[in-house]
C-alpha cells in the first residue's frame, strides 16, 4: 500500500510505530524478555501440568500448554514490555514532545503500543502453530473464540500497561509495579493453572480478573466446551475491563516526569 493511500492518522501511526520499533530493538533486555520468556516458561511448567487431572475436566496437555504460551505472550511480550516503554518515553520527555505536534493522545499511546502488540500477536500465532504440531492439540473446534480472545487479550494488555505506567515513577521500577498483575494473572487467570481444576468458588472469583476472559476464550476455541451464554459473559467481562482501563488511562495517565 502506498503512502498516498493511507489516511493522515494511519501515516502518523505508522511513523510513530516505526520509531518505537527502532527504540525497542535497541533495548536488548526488553527484547530478550519479550521473545524468550513466553517461549520458555510454558515448558518449564510442563511437569506441573502433567500432574494435573486434565482429562476429568475435558482438557488436554496440548490445549493447556497452548493457552499458557499465549497468556505469557500477553504478560511479557505486551504488558511488561509496554509498561517499561511508556515510562521510559515519559521520563525521556518523548511523550511531552509528541503532544506538541499534530498527534493526539490516543494516537501517541496507540503508536507506541503497536510494535509490542504486533510482536505479541505474531508470537501467539507461532506458538499456536508449534503447539498444534508438537503437542497434537488438533484443529480448534471454535476458532472464532480463539481469535476473539487473542484480540481482546492484546488490547487489554496494552491498556493495562498504560494504566500501570501512570502509577510507575521511574523506568527502573517498571518491572516492580508490573509484577503484581503478572503474578495474579499467572495464578488466577488460567495461565499457569487452568481455572477448570480450581475449586468452584475460587474459579468464580478468578473469572473476574482482567485477563481471565481472554484466556478462557482462547482455550475454549480449542476445546469447544463453552456455551454461547458463557462466551457472552466472558466477552462482556473483557469489554468492561477494557473500558475501565481506557477511562482510567484518559483520566490519570502522566505525560511528564514526576518532579
């Protein structure tokens, strides 16, 4: 597609995303974390998954490993990397300078997030293909649910990253402020421990966590064990969290360093 065919907004977003991608490529630590952690961690938890009674819940090792890999992409390729990126750009006064131009606030945040979101999407698709080939997960029974969960997870991870960045004072503390959501999501959203094997009361509470609906939809796309009512409930919860995160970002996101 030629530049002339792009709208002014699309051209600005493309330029900002290209600049952010170049900055991301210079941060070897962030790139290593974003690329390697989602690949390595699911296989590190494989021994624990093998000890779970998955068949009783209609699950397979392949389906659990696949959704774990996608969940770790949400957390590390998108969420934690974007928390660091937003805070670093703010502290370097990049965001403040961008606001003096023709870019709107939403465009600045979207353009900054695009490389990480694109990385998370690409990585999730590659991980899904790898798990399908190596773990014999088979074809998804409801692929539209997996696609919906993947898109919701990526968007919500980016929005939560911007919200967390507004609470983070320095780039050095970004990993610390991101840690609570990472740990809670790993343990409660069905990433490291499938919600299906949790006690019913605990599972009902964990279903309300931010990333739980997206993980549930991704897994249900492979297993097909989600009714239309349950799918709509997961979708409504994910959209509600997204709206809350976007409202909070618009209200409290900081564009300048704290003095």
